[in-house]
C-alpha cells in the first residue's frame, strides 16, 4: 500500500487532489477501480479512468473539474512502468549452488551465481557473476554465460554457444539446437552438419518456448537489447541487429537478417536470405522476401510498401461487391452485343 503523495514524490510528479488516497496496485484504464492507479495519455482516457472509479491517475495534463486524484508527469506511460517496478520489484534469488544440481568439475561457476536443483552445467562451461539458473536449466559443453543473466526452468543452451550479460531466457527457450539443413539425395534427406554457434549479446530477452538455431557454419547472432516474444523461431545463420522486436509466432528463415531497431509483428516471416534494413516495421501476417530498405513499413504476402498494403486491405473487403458488379456489367455488355448483332443481321 502506498499513498498518492508518496507516488508523486517517487515519480517527481505534481499532485492534484487528495494525497492521502491509498493505492494497492497499478492497472490499465479498462481495469481501473478503487485503490488502483492507472495512467492516461489523453483527456479521453483520464475521463474513462474517473468513470471507472480509479483512485489515482498519472496524466500529462490534469483533467479539469475532476475529483479523481491525479499526478502530473512528463511521460505517463514511463511513470507507470516506474511505479509498477516499485510495487512489484524483480524477484530476488538466494546465492548458492544446490547439491542437487550437476556441475561438471571442469566448469567455472562464479561464487556469486545461483544454480538451482536439477540444473546441469557441462564440461568447460562458465557462468558469470550473479547469474541465476532455475531448475532444469541445461548448459552444454564449453558454453560461456556472462553476468546477471536469468535462465528460467527448462532453458537449454547448446555446446559452445555464447551468452553475454543481463540476458533473460524464459521457460523452454532453446539456444543452439541444430539448424534445419538437409540435402536431398536419391529420395532421402542427408543431414548437413550444423557446426556453428549462437551468440546472444547484452540485454537480450527471449520469451517462452522460442528457439534460436545454431549456424551451419559461423554464427547465428542476436544483437544488444533485442526482445523476442514467445513461440518465435530464429533459424540458422540469422543476424538480428540491436534493439529489435520480434513478436509472437514470427519466424526468421535461414540466413535472413534484421537491421537495428526493426520490428517484425506477430505471425510474420522472413524467407531465407531476406534482409530488412534498420528501423523497418513489418506488419502482422506478412511474408518478406528479398530486401527492404531502411525505415520502410511493409505488409502483406508477399510484403510490399505499407501505404499500398493498407489500400489493399481496404480493397480486399470490397472484393465481393466488386466481383458482383463486374459480373453484372459483363451480362449487360453481353446483352448489348447480342442486341447489336441481331440488328446487324436484320440489315
């Protein structure tokens, strides 16, 4: 429980209204109610929060005539994140290595690291300071993990892969599985050895049950600060730049690449060897082939320029009516031709 005046002090905001109102938790505008604090980027949302009974609202400009307690801040969304972190700080873990974990004698594990029961650290692997392996996490042979990482249950890191600092891998993430490489010979599929590695740079977070395959040769690389959602597939030899976003169920085929700060929306894909530049936005349910220049917005199957894609989506809804109109016009033209032909025959 925290009072509104203390929240204002915490966020360096300006209090408008009752500073003694008690706040138990944060909430979205839609879930607003008593003893909850929400945020509003416009007066419309602030009004909705008041109607739903929110006890406090973070706003950029105060809502005139409102009886709701408000805290005026420069960026309500950022302030909401800061308040949420204050009320719900990240989980802390006790330092130590469980006797029920298996640590190969040749592994180098920091004294400040935490390894939970049933985790496995293979030969020649190393773990940096304050890194946490939760139950069932597996590190193969010669894996290098940096400092302040957090691996949730049942994360698996394949041999020789490299994980930098402050990387978060959620449950079921697989780093360094074999890339999907086969040569068809005589009606059979000959497996191509996948001899490369995966390199994960600093501050990357990867969602549950996502996979990043090792390279056929060389490396698959995920750039600094990139965030990958649940259920995503990153294939062999993919290169993802810094501070990118890959949303749920997206897939990047072999040897494709993303430039810095680009976004791939849900259920979209890059085909093999496709390349998108920096600051690109790929819309949901899209398939990108070839190359996309810096700063472009694309969508569709295959993906094309964003403005045309939006027009296509609008026109798509009109296709049944347009088809019916075309068929009607065809019948009218056929009738006119028939009448014209009959007139010619009478001459």
